[in-house]
């Protein structure tokens, strides 16, 4: 860990009276450090980009209902409740409990999407703007991306059940918080149709079985029943999101994960056309 990162953590350790409780976690978008705060396990998260910084505002807005509590914060960092439970949705899905993992994600999302009296967080990104990279990528690459962009265009022009979204729900962004149950972490700052939030549960390439034959067809009715979604509409969101995700992967030169997204999009498109 370089001196700059050490100094970054040190300022918050002093300011919020934190004791380190594990090794730092360094990602492209944030630096994290397990800590103890007032005898509680917590996670210090220092955001490195604007989406992560504003995502912390969304976490505060949820006030621990379906998401990790925010104990302290400033413009760049947040001190978060830390997940200490033994469960893992990714492990569940890989070990034969995919159905239950999907239900848990849906129940958690329902809490996040519930109406709230508090004023909306500032600087939310409308869902159509969140998709802004898809259209130019579709023009450049054509093929399945063009199909995904066409589907996305129709959805974004006619959004329903608009709410504050998590923006990145998948098996590793909903964690086991022990007595508090399964809670979300790492939201983006997106506002739009709630159905969008369920698409990545079908696409996330961190779960190798997303492209397995029959997986989408089995999970679709489970998610639709649990989240009260129309199957056709969810299939459309899966296609649209798969295109957006593939666009991001292609921009990073990650053709392997982009192809995973294209495979999911093709499966969803085939289901939509049956």
C-alpha cells in the first residue's frame, strides 16, 4: 500500500476514531478498510470517482432499510456497517440454491424500491442518461448491440414504476449482515424504472452459470413472481442491460465478458420471440 493511500486512510482513522481491523481492499473505484468503530465492525470506504461518491448519498437516503447503514460520511468517504454473516449469494447460486438466491435479491430490492417520504438524493442520473454509451456503440459495432439498443430505446421512452434504483444489483452486492439479514451495498446514483434493477441478476458474468442452458428460463418466472414484474418487460430489460454491460466491457477491451452478455441477450431475445 503506497504512502498516499496510507495517508488517505489515516486522516479518517483519526477523524472518526477508527481502529483498523483487516487488510485494505483496493479497487479501481474505491479504497476500503475494515475497521472497528464504537466496538462495532465497520467498513471505511473512500470513493475515487463521482458515481461512487454519489452512490454513498443513496445509501444514506435508504437509512439502513434494505441496505448497509452509513455511520459517518463526508463528500468523499463513508463509514459503513460491515457484513459479518457467513452467507454468500454467489456460493448459493453455484451450489444449487440459485432459486433462493434470486428470491433474496428480489426481497432486498423491494425494500430499496419502497416509497419514502424523504426528498430524493441530489444528482441522480436518469436511466436514459445511464444508457448514453449504448447508442454510439451500437452504431459502431452493429449486430446484437444494435438489437439491444433498439429494445432499450423503446423501454426508456416509456418507463413505468420510476424510483431510485440500486443500479448494480448482483450476487456480490447483496451481502449477509447476520442478524440484519441480506442488505445491499455499492449502489449507483440512478433513477428510473424499477424493472431495470433486476436485469443484472441474469447477466453478471461473475456468476458463471448465467449462460448455462435453461438458467434464464428457470429464473425468469421466479423473479417475476417475487418482484411482480411482467415476463416480457423483464426480458426486454435483460436484453437492454446486456447490451449496456457489453458496451462497458468492450470499452475496457474485455471481449470475454462482453460475449457472456451477448449470450444472455440472445437467450432472452429467443424467449421474447417464442
